[in-house]
C-alpha cells in the first residue's frame, strides 16, 4: 500500500511503525508541520494498563520505548497540606520529546520517510495520490478542518483555565495538589518525568483566574504567581515556561471517523482530557487497532476502516464520558474542600464512577481502611 500520514505525533508514528514492520513493501510517508525536534509541553504519563497494550503489540519496541521512563507505584493527593498516598496505581513517565524521538528513530530504521516543516494545505489532493491517508495531526487537525462537512466534528469547551509548566522540583509520585487561596482554589497536577524535571500543570476556575489577576498577567507574571501559591511543594525551585499560556480544554469528537480513503486517528479523532492521563495511550491504541484492521483486510480498505471503528468506537465513547465526569469533579472542587484529606482523596479516586470501593480495597487496603475508619458507625 501507499500510505501517507499527516502528523508525526504518537498516533501517526506508531501506526507507521507497526504497518511497516508488518509489511516492509508498504510505501509510508509522514508529513509534520513543525520543525524536527520541535515539541511543546513537558512530560507524558502512562498507566501500567496503557503500557500493556504496547507490549502486546510489539514487545521489542516496547522495551526500547520504556527504557528511560521514570516509574512509581503510588500517587499522592495533597489537601490542607496533608499528603495522602494511594498505592496500587502504577505510572510510567517520560518527556514528550524523548518519546517522539524514540518513535522517530524506530520509524527511520524501518525506512519510513518523515518530512518536517510540511503543512498539508489540500487533503483531497494528497488522498488522491495514496491508498490510505491517515489524519493524525492533533486536536486542531487541518485535515479534519478541510473535510469538516464529512467528519462532522463536535467541540465542547470546558470552563477551567490551565497553564503547562515544568520544574526542577522532582515529584516522584503523580501528585495532585489542592491549595485554597484568597482568590480561590488552585490545583497542580505534577509528576517527575526525567532525572531532572517534572511536569507542573496549574488549573483554576475562571473566577479564581480573574480575581488573581491572571486574565491580564504576562506569561512570566503568571509563572511567578503560581510558583508562590505552591511554594510549600516547590521549595527553592521555580516554575519553567515553554509557551505556558492559559487555555481551556476543548473536547473534540467526530460523528464520522473516515471518508473515502481518509481516516482520523488520535487527537484528530477524539481528545481525552489530561485529568485522566490517557490521551497518548488512546492515540497509540488507535494506531494498534488501525494497523490490525489494515493487516486483517488486505486489499479491502472499507473493511479495514470498519474493523478499526468497530474496535475503538465504544472505548472512545467510554473514555470521553469518564473524562467529562472527571472534568465535572475538578470544575466543582470548591464544593469538596470541606472534606478531610482522606475523604477528599477517596472522593477524587471515585470521581468517574469507574473505580469502586472494592477496587480501592484491592489496590490499597490501608487507604480503604483509613477511609472506612472515618465513616460513622451504622
């Protein structure tokens, strides 16, 4: 097959790698609008469940993929200055740029051509020159935009404000820090992803954002204010910026997943909010499912794309529903701040309805017993 892929993110590159290793006769090209080595954000995090899919799909690449990851088997919820640990949650973290570099090198070894600084202005023209066009060009997909009347995308903008930072303070567990201030509640999502650096995502509601003056603050002023809010956790370390501008979550879904020989993949297809930490996992699972569909239906692209959608439609909807519930919890966290630290952490863990009390007892019996001890006798 002649396969063209728009977007050199995890979805596009991983599909390219799996397809080429399965059938070296495929001619595969990847077009990326950014320059080589350009990436924004800091680290990415995988659960052990997310990584298990990669190991099953390609065990050799899996070992290469996780070689330099930072690992931890618990998380912390910080409320009222109290650090509540919840064990049985296994996380593997790496920098986004290192993750992409590993994928890029693996693709190049297989003879996959990656063209950087190449923006696709006419998706129809590109699709006419290949057997399969994969639009893996992110949440703001240019291909999807050009063919919006076919894919029928839906966009839901959420209310809270976010800014991505990094820091040299190393947060070994995945840490969620909730801090009440005179302006309102500030939330930090933080985790170490390399020997030197941690991701530090700050979240506030719109009213808190305005009361704190962040609506008119410069990037550096915002950085300094947020650093002071979380000074007890950051210590002498400051926050680092990399286009750390405030934004709202824009949740994307599509009524139609493919059109002719063009298919959406990863964030171009559907975004999953980072409060679940599953966006990259979902993108790479998409890549696995599309590869399986193509491999199982040689010469029958409609059947391949139908198999891909059948494999991913339900899980995609389920993840987006969980993400919506997670966002609801964060957007209304002010109503939870009266809870004691253990009950607060328990409420957080059960925010999507996907984790039961029995699940928590199995994951971390000590945490479950600590919560039970706080409940009034029947």
